[in-house]
């Protein structure tokens, strides 16, 4: 096959060619793609629906999704007043009328007038609360999730996290007894753990995963550590425990939410694949897969009641995809799995990304494109899914939503960028193409802000970041020449 010369863009191969999607697993468009690919006939993009987030933090993911789906209704709850105040201020600045932020605890869920929901989502909640709060959530899901509705739930998983409780015990014991500020107490805990490890501790010697985890976590920002490891509650679950808890409410596990993890061919050898195909009991099937990949974290998608089914290929046919990489840049998108390296630097992927670089298109139209018409449509669909799993392409908003949401998404980005002027706040901006979050550095947000306000970006950034105009002007050039085209392709402007 003859492919056209890929666009010339040297920077793509050396710079941030890959802009990680933020909150991809919480995006209803992505959840729908995964469910459709499993043959579940769920929400149709661009139609009304109700989406509830429990434990929404500053509401960033809910805000992006509300801005991107103006025809849908969003409700999000958090216990921290500061989180909810910020989320409301951003919603107001973005002019969002379809989102409500409620300040309240999970204990109070039963007293809130919550709507019947098509989606209920939680991220970073289930493993970090106690049994009583999990019970409140179960009651809320029972009361609010409609038949056919989707639950997305992330949690620390077993067996991959098996060595974390003893590691945490060691750190938390020291942390609880130490005096000083929170960061000082965390430092004391890390120092003690490091000492035990380096003095030849049998636990670390016999559990290399615990050693690796400790090496990884000690490099992480302290605020991440505070939430992830020094929280009062921390529990890892077997999938079977979670499936049983929600099974009692008539929810059935359908799929992991993370596209890459759903493609079994990439994670299991042909022998393992054959072995698994003989296991018909769904929970056991999923549990065996967790053991085979030693999974540490799961994002599960459950559907309530009888599962509305359809033909997977037909359900996926309308999904539009957008390229967020360049055809000459695909060797960056590789990932290692238990079976080896997955990479997409081949002709079919390049042809798909070449076509998608001209604008978002659905799988049916892709298959009819002159560049792709010689490939079997099954093969095209499979490769599209792998590219989406690796983040080289993303599920895109339907054309009509793109038009209806563009202004709100830009206003939301403006408000988020404004908050980053005072200090680093979030690196998430919203995409007018995917309706999801995209990593955008603070400095780039400052440049975008200056451009929108019609002020000199170099002078403005130099003032905000406290650096010389000479240094900033070099980086601004780089932003314009190298990163801007990628942001534009990704729908961030
Ligand atoms: C990991 S954060 C999730 C943030 C958000 N979903 C995101 O992706 O940015 C978990 C949130 O749950 C909230 N939370 C924890 N316990 C809660 C409770 N008992 N009631 C209500 N919210 C709670 C915390 O305040 C926190 O903001």
C-alpha cells in the first residue's frame, strides 16, 4: 500500500507527541465505546442522560463532561466544602447550566433529592473509605441507578496489591506516632521504611513487588502519597468481592473501563487465551485474568438489570474517532504487557491515523476511505480499538455535540487557566474534539490565556512564572512551533 508522505513535523517525534488523556475512564463517551464493543446497547451519544459522580473532588472530570454534553444532566457530590465551592465557581464561569454540585457526605446521600441515573461513577473512592461508607454508596446506587444504567467503579485490586498492606502498615505505624507537620510525618515514615529495606529486611527481600512499589512511591509528590497511602482507610479487593456486592443489587460486571486492558489478545498468550476461553463462569474468568496479569488496579463497568444487547460491530460503527498523534509518530505509542510489547508502527495504523488527521470520522466511513478500502473491515475495527487503547486516537464527540459544546469548553478552559495563574493548580484542560480532559502544562495554559486576552504571551508568562523574557521567549517559540499543532489536533486551543 502506498501511503502519502506523512506531514513534516520533526518536533512530534521528540516532544510531547503523546498528550495523556485525563479522566479517560470517567468519560461517558469512552465508557460507551467499551460497552458497545462488548455488545451492550447503552446510551447513544448526543442524547439526554443523567450522570452522577460520588466523590468528585474539584469536579474537574464532571465539569469537562458536562461542558461536552450539554444535552445531558450532571450531578456531583463531595464532602469537602472547598472542593464544591471551586467546582461551582468553575461551572458558573463556564456558563454550565446542566451541572449541580452538592456538598455532602456519603452518609447524607439518602437525604439528598438525587435523580434516577444512567451513569454513576466513582474514581479513587471505593478503596479509600470504610465499610460503613461503602454501605451508603451501595444504598445510593440501589436507589438511583436505572435499569440498563452503568456503574463505573475504580479500586485497588488483588492479587496485584497483595504486598501493599504490610508496606502500608510499616509506613503508617511510624506516621501515626511521629510528630510535626503532615509532610514531616510522611518523611519520617519513608525514612524508617527505607532503613528497614536497606538493612536487609526479609519482607522486602522476599517481596520484590513491595520493594519496587516503595521505590516508586517515595518519588511521588507528597500530596499524592497523603491521599494514596496515609489515608485512614485503604483496602484492596478481589474483583469477586466487588462483583458480589453489586450483584446483590442486580448489577452485572460487563468490562474493565480502560480500553487497553479490555483487549485480551494483547495481554494473554494463545495458550492462556485458550485456557480462559473454557472458563464460562464470568467472575472466575475475570479473577483468573487478574492473577495472570497480577492486576493492581481495576476500573469496572457494571450494568444494571437485564443487559440491553446488540451487535458489537453495528453498535461501534457510528463512533467517531479523532487522531491525537501524527502518522509518523506511532512508534511512541507502545506498551509492554505480560506477553511482550504492543506497538502500532505499521502500515494499517499509519493509514488510519492519516485519514483521521483530516478530521474525526466513524469506522464505517474509515473503511470506505480510498486509503483503507483494501483492508478487511474487521481488521480496521480491531486496529482502531488498539490505537484507542494506546491513546493515539480517541473517541470523539458526535459532530452536533462538538458544535453545541465548543463555546462552553473554551470558557471552562479559560476559567481553569485563570486558576493556574496564582500557582500550579491542574494540568487538565478540556478538548473540544474528544469531550474529555487533556494534559496541558501550566506554562502552556499561561500562554493560551495570554493569547485569548490579547496580551503579549512572553511578557505575561515571564511575569506569572517569575522568569526572564529571554528564557520564556525561547519556550514560547517552541510552544507555537511544536506543541500548538498537537494541541489543535487534540482539540485544546
Ligand atoms: C480521589 S478523590 C476523587 C476526585 C475526582 N473524582 C477526580 O478524579 O479528581 C475522592 C473524593 O472523595 C471524597 N470523599 C471521601 N470520602 C467522602 C465521604 N464520606 N463523603 C463524600 N465525599 C467523600 C473526597 O473528598 C475526595 O474529593
